[in-house]
C-alpha cells in the first residue's frame, strides 16, 4: 500500500488518516464525495426541507380569519392542536376510510403477489427461447402511462362497455353492471392492474438468480416438485417477496387517482383521497399536512425495510 | 419371483388410486401448463385493454365504450375537439415534452455522478447521504408532491408554481432512478477495469472518462429512458405544482378529462404520449445495441436485469 502511494508521481499532501481514503490511495480524500455534492444539495433543499415544511404546517397554527396555514418552524413552538384534531377524527369520522385503505391495499397486494410470483417463476424457469419476448411484454407497462392503462379500463367497464357486453352475451347478468359506480372490486382490480408490473420485474430478477443446482439437489434428495418448491424455492425467495410486497404497497397507500378514476364514490374513499381533497379545497392546507404526516408514519416501517434491503443489494450481490 | 410379480401388479393400482390429477401434478417432468396459462392470461389481461383504448382513439363516433373505426376525427379532423386542433391539448403536449426532456437532462447527470461518488465513498456521512437518497426513492409520490407544493407556497416563494416548480419537483422525484440503476451496474463491473487503467498510467479522471463511463452507458441509457417515460406520465407531482392552465401537461389534462366527460380525443392524447415514450424507448434500445456492440450478449434480457 505504501509502495503504491509512493509510486504516485505528484502528490501534494499525504492523507493524514489512511482509513478515510480509498484503499489504494489513488484518490484525494474529496475526490469521490465531491461527485455526490450536487445531488445532495438538491435533495437537502427540495426533499428534506419540504418534508420539514409539512411537519411545520402540521404542528403549526391556523390563521383565525382566513383559515389558512401558518407554519411554525421552531420545534419549541409547535402545537399539537391540528394533529390532535385530525387524529381524533381518524378514529371517528374517517375510521372507515382507514379501514378501506388497509383492506384494499392488503387484498390488492396479495393478489399481486400470487399472480406475479406465478408469472415471474414461469419466465425465470421456463422462459426458454421466448424469454426475451416475455420480458419485453412484461416491461411494456413501464413505458405505458398509468393514466392510459386506467383509461383503458374506463372504456371497458363503461355501462355500454365490452365487459358488460361479454357478460350479457354469456348471460351472466340480466342488466348491465355499473362497474364504475363505486365498487370496491373495481378499485382493487384497478390497483392490481396498475401496480403489478412493478412487482413482476423485481421478482423475476430475484428468481432468475436462484441457482438451478439447488433445485436439482432438492430433487435428487427425493423431494417432489411441490416439496422442492416449498422447501427450497420459496424460502430462498422470501427477501425478494418482501421487497416486492413493499414496493407495490407503498404507492398503493398514497394512491388517490385509481379510486378517483374508477370509482369516484365516497363509498370507496382511501387515505390518498382525503389528502387530495384537503389540498384542493381552500383553508384545509393544515389538514392535508397532517394527513401526509399520518401517511408517512404508517408507511415508515415498510419503507425502512425496503431501504435496508435495497442498500444491501447495492453493495453486495 | 412371485413376490416381484405381486409388487409389479399392486404398484400401478395404488398409483391409479392417487388419481389422475395428483399424478399429473406429481410428475416433475410434465410441462408447466398451469404456470404457462397463468402467464399468458396475465399478459392478455395486461395488454388487451390497451389495444382497445388505442382503437377507441380512431373512432368515428363520440363513444368511448365501443370501437367503431376508422377515422382520424379525434386526432386531426375535428376542427375543435381533436388532439391537433384543440389549442389546450396542443400547449399541453409541448409542456409535457418540455418537462420530460428538461427533467431527463438534469436528473440523469446528477444521479449518475451521485452513484459514482456514493459507490466509492465510505464513512458515516456517506451512509447518511445514501439514506436520504433511498428515502426519496421509496417515498410515496403524494407525500413528495404535496410537501413540494407546501415548500414552494410557504418557504421558497421566489419559485413560482408552474414550469420552474414542476421541473424542480420532477427532478427531485426522478433523481433516484439513475442512482439505483447505475449503482447496480457498478456493482457488476467492479473496480478492476479502473484500477487496470490507472496502473497503466491514467489519472483518476481519465480512468473514469475513458474506461468507467463507456461501461456505464447501458445503465445510463436505461435510466434516461425510464426517467423520460416516468416524467411524461407523471401527473401527481406535476398537478400539485402547476400554476396557470398553460402549465398543465398532457397527463394532467387527461386526468381531468377522464373524470369529467371523456371523448376519444382523450384516448388520442394518451396514445400520443404512448408513442412518444415508445420512440424514446426504441431510441434508447438502438443506442444501447450500438454502445454494447463489443460487449457480451446485450439484448433485452440484460436490460431487464438493470431494473
């Protein structure tokens, strides 16, 4: 190590602590950190500061006449009044909204998981010659806007739409079903449809990395296909499953547009809708901020879990 | 001898008792029929609605629920409501392209530089900075969009809502994509190439520019395409940060119209966005093939694992 540092032709000053420098001492101490500075400053101003602003509004006060938010930036002047009021409503007036949100997100994530595991498993193990084609078809939704995909269902689920036509053709219903009139089924289907691509690809990448020799070893030791799957594949893919579950359920918790486009009815309101409605009506800025804070607290643990697993996968493979 | 005859006879019977279905399921060499069916049904379910939506945009009538082609009425011919002639949609298209291209141009270099730095910088500050970056990646968009809306209305008041705020917000939201994609690629490349370059006399800067960066092109291209596609579709952040009506991009217009009274012109607008995205994706893919010409394999399978 010292040899290579002496071999450097010109070196203005020796680094005091070799620990802080890259092992080979090729770089000055600030060489790599300097790369991160622009993005770090950007995030400090436009990510951390905004989050702090939300907290300042949520714990701030309200103009007594105009009802608009007066943020308080000093933590020692924070008041829990706004937060307390909304929290109180959360257990009363808005209780059903929270229950809906959890119901829809859990059911939709579960359906996503079963479906996408099957698809990812098939592509990873049996894709064969068609793998490239299958992957293109699986990536396609990434490049097709969410709105376009919801619009497609607005077209199909219309009272005169093709879904109703097919159903009446098959004599499943006597009169057309109003799919878009506030049905939990439609909302959950929309959520599954919207987010499942984000689950299939990471699961595919994960399953693709499982060593086929392990499966073969399971077989050789006498396990049948089902047993090999439950004793080898499934335990191996557990981290992938957890990460994929988090990656779809996080945005679902903040989703308001799927509900809005495919139902729009107060019967299926989700937490995201409360936030969106609050921010779009005047004088409810503080309420929106409190809801955002509550949402942030709700998703904190899955978020931290996902960050840990991502950080790990980015440093070791 | 008689024993073996006996076992030979009883075995198939006991097998048959297990039932056809179980035997079929228990056969490790059978074709994965169920999985294949699920996969192809899933693909049909995921893609056929889009075909219908695209077909609706070529409708003759005003109906959005059935396909009755073929006309360019809602794309071009209608003097008021068609995509081409509606002045609002017109400005929205331009706004969409402006936002996506600008965001891509700002976010990708910032993200790539960050990825390079954070990959080699170790220590406590690095962990903290990395934490913030990952946090911005997983934060639900509604939280980010609203907090940006609040920051521009209460703290950074000099930034007007509209295009400037939208771009600042979009870049914040998108910056983590190149970071994640490039870091994954850096991990597979390893440090050997760079060190070899420096052993051969290159300075650190030269080794990055001449060795590392070319190897990163696929990841950079993939992230540029993703950022573009994601920005042009974005309506959450952009909607909260839009000021005057002229700053609303196509996605926001579509969102508004889809809830009110959609005409096939909305489908035409969405199809147009899809085309723009596909063109960018195709360009990225072609560039990718050109850039990785000398490298192993290449192709879609490789690109897919970049995600």
